[in-house]
């Protein structure tokens, strides 16, 4: 991952693999067989081409080494490793001992095989490894697995069985990464679904409350035969369509979100005296035709500004500034409030917590939210790096 928490394209591709479907028992068996044939072939070419041994001698030595590696491999990963993970108290002790134990097993298997070959009358009669079978078979077993032999041949033995060990560890790490990413995505999707349920619940709360206030204002305009009444009706219709239908997706066109904010602001502003300093400024420094944003992230803060602000006897103000620049959405809200207003009234609601959770899930490491509850004013700053 990079410094911003993004997954590289290679790791992203690995995370999308479904190992449970791909890694069936038959596939698993074939992978093991292919791995051993592959390393057998490489070792065979080393004996045959590099050491100039005959085909038969190369084949015998490769078979012996491969059998040693197979024995150590399966004892280590299917006996020793489970013991290490089951033993909480002695796990580190078993890890330390696993290397000399593996070398001991390899040398024991090697000794047994050389004795079998010697008994069958098989010998290497050419190249630098001439008479290697009889030389090893003449050793006593305790001499072959002595401490001197174990530590003296440690690097050679480790070099022999390290390639299949590396492949196994790399494959298991890949599977673990895949399952970790899978469960993280499952958890994130579940959390996002829960948040969407909360969002829908908030919209259900919003609509009757908002409609009640707005319809009262609309009624007053109709009574006065105010020419702005039809425009108010259109604004209400657009807002209801957006909250009920268009905002049910994870991302919406940015322009629709800005239109929703403008409509909501205009309808709420109708409730207050023209003497109040209520202002919405929007600045767009780029083409936003194809830009999207998660819906209703700023709505809670704007609603709270109207709900808890503008209650003083003088100096009432509410200023909202929105700026879109360099593919970053900036929102700042400042409003006055009464001194005795409680922080938990504004900060502790489900709406603000919902927004914070959604930001962390949808825009991880790509947003900044600052909330300041001052003595006589309230300030919110939100910046989001858009896709």
C-alpha cells in the first residue's frame, strides 16, 4: 500500500481472487505436484548441465534431493507449524528449534536413501560427485546426524529446501492477504449498509419536519399572492425527488448535490427576517460535469446551523461557503448560537456520527472534518478529495 492507503494494482488484483472457488482439493494436489516437478527439473538441469553428470546420475541425485525436501516440507508445514500455533507458551521455543529439526530430518532422510541406493548397488561413477553413495553409506547414522554435521551442512541443506518453502510461504501470505481484504470489504459493506439505513431513517425524519415548516411558509406566500410561490413549489419537488430517489446510491453527480443544498438553503432562509445575515456562497473553479460525491454529507451540518443557530436577539448570522477546486470539495459553515447551548445537542446526534462514519468508509484518508463549538458561535469545516 502507498502512503495514502491505496492498494497497488497488483495487490488489488490479488484481493479480487476467489481462492475458495479456485483452490479445490484437486487444484491443490496439482499445484503441489507441479511445484515438485518444477524444482526437480531445475535441480536436474544443474546436475546435468553444470556438473556434467550423466542423465542417470542426475536423475538419481535429483530424486534423492526432492524426496528429502518433500519429507521436510510436509513434516514442517503440517506437523511442526500446527504445534507452534497451538502452543502459546512454547511457540517461540518451537520456532527456534524448527530449523535444526528440519536439517536433522533432511540429513536422516538423506542417510536412509544413500543406504538404500548402496544396498541396491547404485553408484555415481562420474563427475565431481563420484562415489558419493558409498561414501555416505559407510557413515554411521549418529555420525551423519551429529551436531557437527547438522551445523556444518546447515547452509547447504537450507539452500536445498528453501525454494519450496519460499513458494509455500508466499502462497499462504497471498491467501491470507486475499482473505483479509475480503473480510475488510465485507465489514465495510456491512457498515455502509447500516449507515445507509441510518441515512434513510434521517431522511424519513427530515421530510415531515421540513415539509411542515416549508408548507407553512408556502401557505403564507400563497395568501399574499407572492410571485415566488411557484418557484418554491418547484424547489420542494426537486428536493423531495432527490432525497427519495436520487440519493439512494453511494455516489451522485456533484451538481445535483449542490442544487439540493441551494434549494434547501433557499427554503430555510424564507423562515427568517431579511435583517438576518444569512448567506450561501458557491465557487466552482473546474468542470464538474463528471464529478461525483456521496450524497447528503453536508446536509446534517447545514440543517443544524439553521436549527440551533439564529436564535439570538441580535447579531444573527449564518454563512455557508462552498468551493470546488482541484477536485476537492470545500465546505465551511459558521453560525451564531446562544451561550447556554449544549455541545451534545449539536455534536452528539445520530446525524453527525453518521456523517463521520460515512466519510471514514467512503473517503478514507481523503477527507478532513473540523467541528468547533465555540462560546457564541459554531464552526464546521469539511474538505473531501473527490474521485
